[in-house]
């Protein structure tokens, strides 16, 4: 019962906050002669605020008995809230004795406002997670999804590459480092094997009887179903895969091929890969560490029209964008040889490069992604690219390459995606290529699909 009353805490807390804000607003308004008549209401408003504040404290303390939140976070919120309540009580007593407004009172009001904001913020962090106020619109889940790369599903380790991803996206917000609902952690092997408040959740002797599995398979609106109602649910294929993982012994290191998935599971795995690990994803590559390029060199390149940026904060590898190069661009291109080691992405979309410029690109041997779209490139130039052993993405949309050129490219060891929209390829070339190189994705149906990331710089060829 007490625990039940505690559940009202998140609702009740809004009352004292609103009431106190109103009191503070009135205090400032009565500084002006015009609003003087509000003065007599303030003591009453403060009293009501304090009343609800105490009610919030009580419900909050009951709620904190449920120890699924991290204790230090709860403590911080708790003590700030208690302090805020007392500050308002002191303030109420003090202000009632004052004959007139003083600067000290204005200062006190500022302190009180700050204290409300802090209480609210730390309380909010408990319900919504640490960085619930964040100006980045990429949330944690999206970052996770982006980083997932599964080149070959058969070689994937079922737990590490797949199961963990599902648990992270759908369970860990309540069963992880920050909160342990049901005293259960699902963010690593130890947590999963340790189980929750009712003991083990994976039963290795009778896997079908595992609590975790039962919870997943319950009707969606069952009280014990996981994830709880109204939270993001598992998809059908995620459920199938988790079930398969548990029933086949919940191994933490077996790879998929060794576990011989049946047909239904294979389909689910393919679906998983398609949903979370395919398309335009950032490839997480194991690259050799390199030094940062000197600032003077970067400036020099930028003078030529290059836009130079690091791949990520943690990685000194470079992306170079050449939309504004002086033409002909061979001189600008040659300069890139000085950052050859760092350069992994090169955007030359509609930059005016021609076949002979590709003999320079050829020497940029660390290139992984290359955009040549909207240039007068032919099969002749493509020949120069066949030795780029790290190239896994190439965009040849709106170029004059034909099937012959693409076929040459296909011998590149790392190649994964080739974009050939609006090229010399016809439908039958296209199907022939697709059939011959099943592992390489060739995008090239007749309609032009614009990637959102391209539209920023899109220029049209006349
Ligand atoms: C929104 C929060 C939330 C999410 C998301 C969530 N759970 Fe739970 N889980 C709970 C709560 C609360 C309990 C404790 C109450 C209960 O036993 O139903 C619990 C209990 C459990 C238990 C029982 C632990 C024990 O020993 O009693 C298991 C197993 C479990 N969850 C598995 C999962 C799995 C698997 C997922 C993801 C597919 C998941 N949960 C997602 C909130 C959540």
C-alpha cells in the first residue's frame, strides 16, 4: 500500500513547484505599486506550497524504498528537496516579519528559485535518465543503432552482436547501470546470470522455464510482461532470436553458424540485420592510429577549396570534401597526397574531375568511401581505382560508367556498396551484376533516390 502511495510522487511534485513559482512571481510583481494588492495573498500561497512540498517529500521517501534507482542519485535529489522545503519554511516565517521589501529578500527569492530548479532537475534525471535535457537530437539508441555493423550474419556472435543490442535498446533503461528494476541487470553477462530479486532469470538446466523468456512470451497486456505495457516492445524477429538464444543454452560466445539456426530463425536474423545493421550506416573500422594533421596543412588545403574534418573526435582520420575546388582540380588533388595516411573519405561529387584525375585518387590508398557522382567519369578512369584495397563505398551516380567499369571495380577486396543510379547501365546489366556479385550491394534502379545527407550539397548537372 505504502509503495502504491509512493507512485503518486511524480504527479504530486508538480503542484508545489507551480505554487512556489506563482508565489515568487507575486513577490516580484508587488515590487511595483500597481500590483500592491496581491501582497495579502502571498502568505497563503506559500503555506499551500509548503503543504504540498511536504506531501511530495513523504511520497518521494516512500517511492525511494523501491531501490531500483541508483542510490547516490536518489540521495542527491532527496537532500536538495528537503533543503528546498526548509528554505521555503524559513522564508515564510522571515518575510512575515519584514516591514518592507529589501535587497536581501530579492536575493533570497533568487536562491529559492534556483533551489526549485535543482530539485526538479535531479528528480527529472531519475525518471527520464541522466541527460534528459540535451540539445543533441540523436539519442543513445540511435547512436547504438548506427554503430552496429554485421558484415556476415553467420560469423556474428549471437550474444555480443545481436542479443546484447536488443537488450540494450529495449531493456537496459530499466535493467542497467542507472536503474535495476526487479533488482535485475541485463547489460552484461554477470548481471544476466546473477538474476533478479526472485532469483535466476535464465535457467540453464531447463531453458524453456527461464523467467526471462516467460516474461517476453506473456501477452502484451499481462502485468508481468516485459517490456512493460506502453514501453517500446520487442519486434517479432527480436522475440524469435531471444527465444532461440535462451532455448539453445544462452551461450555468450557461440557464433551463429555453429548454432545451426533453423529456417524461421534464419529469417529473423536476416530481418534483424536488415533493420539494424544495413543501409547507410557508419562503418566502425579498425584503423591504424594516425597523427593529427598539422593545423597549417589543414589551412593550406582549405585555401584550395577543400573542406577538411576529422572522422570523429576520437579518430584523427580525415574526410575531405571538394565541392568548391578551382578547376582543373588536379593540383588540389595532388595536395591531398600529403594527408594520404589520414584520408579515408573523399567527396568529389560534381567537382569537375575527369578520368585522368583518378590516377591521383589511385594513390590515396586508405580511402574507404569515395563519391564521384555527377562527374564525367568513364570506365577508363575506373580502371585506376581497382587497387584501392580499403574502398568499401563508391558513389558513381550520374557518371558515364558502364557495366564493364563496374565489373572491374568488383575485384576490390573491401567493396560493399556501389551506387550507380543514372549511369550508362540498363536494367539487364544491373540484374546481371547483382546476380554475379551477391555480397556487394549495388544500388541503381531507375529512380534517383536522394540520401538526406546528400541534399545539403546537391548540385544539378545541366
Ligand atoms: C520500463 C521499465 C522496464 C523495461 C523497459 C523492462 N523491464 Fe523488466 N522489469 C521492470 C520492473 C519494474 C520489474 C519488477 C516488477 C516485475 O517483476 O514485474 C521488472 C522485472 C523483470 C524481470 C523479473 C526479475 C525478477 O527476478 O523478478 C525480468 C526477467 C525482466 N524484468 C526482464 C526484462 C526484459 C528481458 C526486458 C527487455 C525485453 C525488460 N525487462 C524491460 C521494468 C522494466
